[in-house]
C-alpha cells in the first residue's frame, strides 16, 4: 500500500554538472563524464533506497535536460544550430535544437543508465522519457510542418526505446507531458493518442507525469496567474481515463488543484504529488500523511502512489535528500494511519 516514487529527476552532484540549473553544463567529457554519470546514478539509487522509496529511478543523471537528453540520440535533429524559442505557450524562452530531416533513432538512447540501474537495485525501477507532445513543444520544427505528424514521428521513436527499456528489465515506463497542462484541447484531441502510440505494445506498467513544471521562477510566476482553482487536469484526465496508460501523476500538495479532480482518473493508479518542488521547506511526515489522507477521499488505497509534484533537478542536493526522506517517512506514517 502507498508505494512511493519520485516524478523523475534529481539534482546533479557538483562534480558531475553545474548545480541548480535546468540546462547545466557537464563538468567533464568522454570516459570521465560517463563514469561520473554512472557514479551519480548509483549514489541516487542508494539515496532513494535509504529514504525507503519503493520504486526508484536513475534520477536522470545521464541527461542534460529531460527533453533534449532524448533528442541527442535522434537523427534529423540539428544540435549545432539551436534557436531561441518560447516554450510552454511562451511561458519562458529556451535554446532549442531544430528538426531538419526525417527522424530516426541513432541507436539506443538510455541503455547505459537503465542497465546500470537495473543491475544495482532489486526494487521496482521506473524510467522516464519525455512525451511526444512535450517534445514537439521543446524543439523547433523546420521539416514536418505539422505538430501532430511530428508528435507521431517522435512517438514511434519513443516506442522503440521504451520496448528496449522494457527488455532491459525496467518495471515502469513513464512519459513526461507537462505540455498537457498548457495545451489542454490539443492534449485531449491528439496528445493522449500520441502518448498511447509511444506506449504501444508495452507489457510493463506505463505512466504519464503531468505537472505545472519545475520550481523555477517562470513557472512560479505563471502559477500565480492561474487563479484559485487550477482546472487544467479536468480537460485531459477523462481522455487519460479511457486510454491504455496505467498510471497518472499529478500535482497536489501546495497546488491549487482541486483534489476531487483525482476522481476523473477512476480505474487508474494515481501518483499523488505530496512533495512540493517549488519550495525548499521540507515537508513533515505528518504533512505528507495528511495529503495522502486527502487523496484517499478520491483514490482507492491500492491505487494511490505518493510521489513528488515534479522533478527535483534544479534543487540543492541537501534539500532533495531531505525531501526524499520526508516522502518515505510520510508514506510509512500513512500506512499506519490508514491501513
Ligand atoms: Zn514535472
């Protein structure tokens, strides 16, 4: 009951990359960088296990950014001529690579870190990849000329890698779709279908993470414009409830998402955000257990997975470690309270 997990990313140690940045520069190259990525992955697996998490991940230590890390292994993408583009409906600017030719995988994308993680933990292993719609929103298209076509082209590539990750022994494959909360109509119309294409044929557990973004200033400012009740999920959850995806992750603690939105996900596992990623304040076990208690009004016990609201990548290592511990302890307390 209440199997704990994180949304995906964790801070990179200072010896691996610049700290507290969304697009950090690596601190080394070649074999040395590869070794550093491996060391950081193992460190975070141990930290997640020590915190008592039931489902662990690689903390995304081997990728610079959650979208661009995947694109680096895609043929047809020009990384040498990045352009500035407003992303998430112009919420903030990013330097993004361009699509310049038909898309094709150069080879495996995440074999190294997935196999490494699998070899070093007996707990359930979750692996994250960007969802097709979010990729489309984080790249400049100079070739396909159609968002839906481009999304399905990416979905095919994601599917190839997902099937390979499943063969590596990954238990849960999660696609991150923050764009679902920005382009709600498109998400319901074709975003969920593209997501299902990415997950096609998978027999492991499949998941989607939909959030209000990392705890960076641009996102915090945007959240202030969303009013007292955040109803974005209302549009996409019914489509997800009908989809083949098994688990859905949503923000809860310290958000203005009405908890009754979770009812729209009946029949799905719900990863409930019980840890705020936009504040360095550490949640107490009581606060985490209380959030789980609130969610229990709308989600069945065996379908509730306490999780972080979003990734912890831009936070300090110290804060992230304390938040992992709070998640583990809060879920343990909730098991006592609600079993
Ligand atoms: Zn997120």
